[in-house]
C-alpha cells in the first residue's frame, strides 16, 4: 500500500520510521491529522504485507474511520486498556519534547490515549520544531455551557501570566462553531510565545469550563522529524535540538 507522490516526503519519512517501531502483538494508539493519516496508511500496508496481529484505539472519529476503511479494526480504549505505543502528530515540538497539539481539534482524545500509552511517539516535519512554544495558537477545548464565562476566566489567567491582550478566538468550521468529537467547543489562544508552559497548563486546568488544553508536557518520549530527502532525525526527551537547522530543512 504505497502512498502517492503527492504525499509530503518529510511527513512520509517520519511516519515510516515510526511504523518501523511497531512489533507484532502491540496495542497501538492512532493519532489524528495529516501526518498521522500517512502513518495509518503505512501501518495498514505493513499489516497487509506481514500479517501483524495488532490492536488499535483511535484518537478521533476521523482516524477511526480511516483505519477501518483500510481494514484495521478499531476498538475502544476501554476494550484494550493499556497501550504499548501511541503514534501521533504535533503542531509544535520544543527542545524538551513539550508539545502543542489540537490543530485538528482532537487533543482531548489524543491526550487521553497518550496518557494510557507506555510510549508516545510524535511524528512531524521540521517546521514543527521550535525553540519556544506558542507561535501556533494553543487550542483549548471548553464546555458550551458557560462558554463566554470560561473565555473571560481564560483571559483573566492570561493577564496574571502577563499574556494579556492576546486573541482568544472561538474556532469555527465555516461560519458554525467547531464542535469536537466529545461535543465541546474550541478556543484558540493566540499567544505568540508561552514563556512558562507549565504555569499556563496548571492555570488552564484549574478553570472548570476548560475540558482540556493542547499543551502536552512531559508526555512525548520520542519525536521523529522527517526531512524532505526521506531521512529522519530522532529526538529523545531533553536532547539538544538544533531547531534552526531542522526548521529550515524543509523550506
Ligand atoms: C490534531 C493534532 C495533530 O496531530 C496536529 O494538528 C498535527 O497535524 P498535522 O500532522 O496535520 O500537521 O494535534 O488534533
């Protein structure tokens, strides 16, 4: 099941390297997004060729639908329980392998699945590697009940963290609110930089209407960064990352 030449070569390289880590008998979490979709297709190819016996939980309905369409039977997380590995994309990866996720609006399920995994492997292209998180708007999934109140509390939190005057925008799909797989809404926090991700994560988690934010701190074990030429760079947590080199690689 080889993928067409239109597939981004950097994403494909990262996806292939992650799929190469899969061993027979594993229980896997399947991420969401364009890079994760490439990974799911590569995985389906390996399963078909090698007859691997694997079990799958998906991080979104979109990924579950894709996997099923490729012949991979998806089970609920509760049916499987603990997972050996989750392979997922990211919107930003910093030198500590802290992440921003949720560009696809799936970070709630992605975090639940990653937290139930022995290992979280992130696959990405070089543009995702940053020195400091925050250029990508931080997704925050919130309840529709008291939506504006929650937005106000988030703004107040940002003020206390000296991140005031930033846009906190409701995510839309066309002109309608974006609704997540769990039936919630999303606010995108346009912060530019997040000087203290842990403080922001703590603060957001204390706001009752916040269901989950897209900061994944200390969850990623390995980031595989694909390059245009088909090679990959593997980043382990707290290794030195030459973000400049990686960021310009794919341009
Ligand atoms: C979805 C995510 C994705 O993993 C993230 O947005 C990266 O997506 P892509 O591989 O398409 O760039 O967090 O909620």
